[in-house]
């Protein structure tokens, strides 16, 4: 096991505006002086990803993983529980950013990077609870399939079973949730470039597909190359400049509120209970928290504060049946939901994915209301881990008594 600073420590430095160049140089020098210092290389790779140098970042990561696949992150003493997270090699979006949920925690977090080539799980380090943090993507599907098999008869507690993670793919999740009471989630079609081109030139459209529509490359996130197209001609024209050969296509739902603004929410379900993470407000339909009109708009921040303060008595009650349906349908102990509210009051689901970024690193002078809200999330996540461990210990004791 190699120690590493980890994503949470480095992300907090980045979001605070710190210059990470000196730290990067120190990490490279440390790894150069001692090739066994794989943790330094892994941290340097994260810093490179922050700056957009993905190619070199992945090379450093691969170099680190050739030394060891097992890393330990900082922990607050005394340690109450040992959590082992399985992760996939890759970029920042490849895995659940679980480090941010355990920042300054008494939960010891070890990370093991896994592949789709393992044949047994006997070499995993000792732990109390296992968390599958591998995110759903085309690159990770073989990893998830392999570990679904290896963990099928696992005696210890497992949070987020791999076979359940595979179901959060946009087209699969939409197929599972489309048409359920209280939920609006248009069918999403996973299509080749040729299939999209055919739709753009013929009158017959797939079921639940209409214009305007949403087109995005497969495995894209944060709005990269996401576009809304009003006609078949626009779809054909836009397709010519889109990267890649595999796409998601779905019907666009206008979710403007009566004041003409769009509101998008990030919720997490922890053991089935919903928690607010953030709310973005914008005059544009494509909202991400970083491009929403929040930092420069006190009125929007005040509305987000009210949303968080009243979440349990308002939003969570309005959509309790829909959120319960999502929990039971997807079957994940920890799940993120990006959503909105339709004009007729249903929960409009954009995406369900455990790998959504959840943190408490926004500046407290601008967002003083967020700390208490996020601490609820972190406390619930910790409580889920402790409960899983205690249930397992109780089950083991019962088996010994039989």
C-alpha cells in the first residue's frame, strides 16, 4: 500500500485558487528520487487532469499503477472503520469521487485499482466494507462485468453491486424509469452515427422520440458536445461536426418554471433517503452548477438556501414516491440524481449515476448555507457504512452460533 494525498485534498487546493505547480513539481521530484513513491505519481496525475493535460496524466497514472494498485488516503484518528473502494484506471470521471464524501473522516479509505482481467478476489486487502466505486462507461463495462462475477458470493458487505452500476447507463436507466408514476424520463436511444443519420433523413422516428431532441456523444459529461436540435435538418447538419461514432438521442423536455428560468437539482439517495446537494438556476436550458447564474446572483443563492433548508419538508415530500421508485428500481445504496420539475409537477430525471461530484468545497463566504447541508450528506454516508459493517458482524455472529 502506498500513501497518497487523494482527490479531496487536491481538489480543495484547486478550488481555493492555490497554485498547484509547486506541489506538482515536488511530487515529481519525490517520485524521481524514489521510484517506489507511486502515491506521488498518482497525485501528480490528478493535478495534470485539473489543468487539462489528460494524455500525460494517464501516462503518470499507468506508471504509478505498475508499482502498486493499492493506495491509502489520509484519515482522522481514531479509525472507526476500514473502507475499501474498488476503482478503475482512467480520468476524473471514471469513478465515484468517494474521497470527497469522506474528507476529514474517521473512516480509513483504501483504494485498489482493478481491471477486467482479474480471475479471483482473494488478494484484496483487509477491510470492513467494500464499496464498488467504478463508474459506468463503455471503458469500464468489462471491469464491472468481471467484478460482478467475482463478488457474486462475497461474504462481506458490498455497497453498490457492479451489475447494478451497469444499469445507470443513460439508455438502460431511461428504459427502467420511463413511464413510472411521478417520473418524466424520456427514452434514450444508444445509436451509431449511421443510425442517427438515418433518423435525420427519414420521417419515421423511434418510439417516444420527437423534436426538439437532445444529442450527445456516448460517455460524455458536463455538457461536452451536448446540443438541442429542433428539426431533422438541424440534426443532420449538427451530426457532421460531432466527434465520435456512438451517440445518445432523446426527446427534449422544456422544464422552464413560470418565471422563464430553468432550475436543475442534484440529489443523492443514501440507503434510499434523499439529500439535497445543490440547485442551479439559469436562463439557459443546459445547466451545470459551474455555468449556472449562482456566484454572481444573490437572489439565486438565497433561493438555493431555501431549497436546502426546506428540502425534507418540501421537495422530498413532493417527490417521495418518485424517489422511492428510483431507489428500488436502480437498487444502489448510493446514487446521484440530476433532475428538475416539469410544469405539471413530475420529477424530470436527466441522469442517475453514483459517480456524480458531491463535495463541500464551495467558498463559505458566498455559500454559508451549504456546509450544514453537506454535513448531513456526509453523516448519512458514514452512518450507512457503519450500519453495513454492524449488520455483517451480527450475521457472522449468528452463523457462528448455528
